[in-house]
C-alpha cells in the first residue's frame, strides 16, 4: 500500500515536471535543453517538497503516538498506585486481625494454663491430704481400727456406681479373709485341685478395669479361684504351680473359658461394649490336644472375639516356640485380641507385640512409678503410653491401691487402671437359674432387691451374672484401713 502510493506520487511528479517543460518549449519558444532543465528543476523541487512534507507528517504522527503512550503510562501508574494502596490496606487489616486473634489466643491460653495450674495445685493438695489421712489411719493400732473400719466406710458417700455386685460368700471365700488359710502341703494342694476340677469347684471372680480419670468400668478381668470341699478358696498363686506340674492347667483353662463366655454373654445383654479378660496358661498354648479343644470352643463363639481378650504372661510371649507361635496366630486369625500381664521390666517391643495381635499391656503401677526404671529401660515410663498407642496397644496400670498412684499415673497419660482401690475381685454366680427368683424376692424394706448397675451400663444382676451384696462396697481407703488393722 505504501509502495503503490509512493510510485503514484513519483509518476505524478514526473508528469507534472514533464508537462511544464513541454508547455514552456511549445509556448515560450525555449530550446529543448532549457525546457528540460526547467522540467528537471521542477521535478527536484517537487521531490524535496514531498520528502519534507512526509518527514513532517511522520514527526507529527510520532509525537502523537508518544503523547498517547505517555498518557497510557500515566494511567497505568495511577492504577498501579491505586492497587498498591488497596493491597497495603488489606495487609494492614490482615495484620491487625492476626494480632487480635493472637492476643485472644494468648490470653485464652494463659487463662487455661492458670486454671490447669490451679487444678493441679488442688489435686496435689487433695493427694497430700489423702496420703496424710492414710498414714494416720495406718498408724492406728489394729484394735482401734477394726471396729471403726466399717463405720468409716459407710459414713462416706460413694460417688460412683459399684463396678461389680458381690455375693454374700463365706469369710474364707473373700479375697481378704479375716484369718489366713491353713498351710497346705503339695500333696494336699494337688488333691484339692483334682477334686475341684472333678467336682466343678472352679469359681470365677470378676475385677473391673476402669478408665482414668473418670473411673468408669470398661472391662472385667476373670480371676480363677478353686473351692475345696469345705468351701475354702485357693488363689491362683496357690494352685497354678501345682496344676502346671500335674498337667491340669488345660482342663482348668477350658472351664475358665466356658465361664468367661457365659459371663460375657450375660454382661452384653445390657451393654454391647462390655469386655472380659480371660487368662490362658502357657501349658495350654503349648499342648496341641488341649489347645485344639480350646480353639474349637473359641471358634464356635467367634462372634464374641472382639470382646473376649485372651491374656498371657509376658514371659510366655518372650519364650514362644514354633508350636506356640502357630497357635497364637490361629487365635489371631479368628479375630481374638490378646493382653499381656506379669510384666517384670519395661523392656517392651511394641512392634513385635502388635504384630502378634496384642492390644493391651498390663504393667504394675509400682513398676511404672519406680524411678529406677528410668535408667534401666530404653524409654522413660512417662512416654510408654504414647509409644504403645502408636502401635494400637493400650496401657493398663494394675495393682493400684492408693490415690497418690492415680495422681502420678495421670501425668503418665495412662487411660486404664485396675486394682483394689477401685474394686476387689467379686465372685461370679454359677447358678443362673435362680436369677428370676432372686430378682423377684423383696428386700428388707419390702421393695425389690437392689438394682446394681455398673459404670458401663451393664446390669449384672439382670443379666444373671453376679450376686448382689447387701453391704456397701469397700473403697480404697477402707481397704488400706483393713490392711493396716490386719483384717485385709
């Protein structure tokens, strides 16, 4: 487009200059050379004029473009400055909001820390007061403590529901008997064991496992007791060594598993979340014939697998052989979970235990609170609960007998506790057929028998599992008083 116009203008200038020269040559009588000079000069002037006019036009266009560009740059600068002011205002608002939120958070955190410190001080004062009272009660002579133990127990209100109602059992059948059982020889113990196994003299006592610090009953542990012909009770520590030596632990474990399943079914009538810990001996795990019977029974009751926790000694899991490992894996494949007790030290391998199906570990409170364990174990006792929790294992502090231990265990983030402070093992009723008659019998005041309900919501009386007790449950301080007086 530009080239065509330029060529057209050049042709026009050549035609104009040529026409001028031809006119001068024709009309004025100039010679041809002179007319050609005039025509050439005219063409030169036209070319110069065109070049100057084009240069001026281009300069004016450039000036206009520069002016337009300057105006655009000025507008852009104004917009950028406006955006900068808006961004600065937004940043100032965000900073002020963050500072206000941080101030509120800091103030709230300081208030919460102050309340926590105040509560901690109150708890420490309460623990010191309870400890002082326990020391004073322990210092009393036995003659003065014995008659005042029960009034002190009944005078203080109980702020939580009893974990397990107890049956009115003979004095010899209670966990804390007034007089120690007579010493027995190995032959007498073995005879008692055989008679108890043959005569169905194996009793089950249930001891609750509570949550901390709420102290609500979450699980029960089945404790095995043997009853002889005279009604005297043998604890596990009295008969287990002789039963293992005589090869009777398999028969005892079969009966105990049967009773635990019965108790669990009765408890789950009112509370589906109830669980029972059932102890299994190493001899049962290593004996193929005995284990096959137990496995058949457990497989027939596989629906209770999430609630029936099989408990083994820590030494048993440490000394597992090929047969025991296969039997343990067979139980785990059927959905049963395991617990470990009788822990003697804190050298625990949580990953190995979790791979074997262990979901609970019971550690004595005295072992957790022993300062010597800090130097002998690979991890501080206060971090054990968190370490086990990473592998899905819950820590249970057992053998808790005073309030000071509970306060210290809360600092260790322990969520479950078991011991005489919360409740002693209570006997499980064997005859469930009398449950309806017992519930229908009126009490001393003409009303129906007391409707005991444990803290999990299960009613052992209505489920036919536990006999009621007319006397109030012994608390931790009362137990200490009885032990100090020689009656517990």
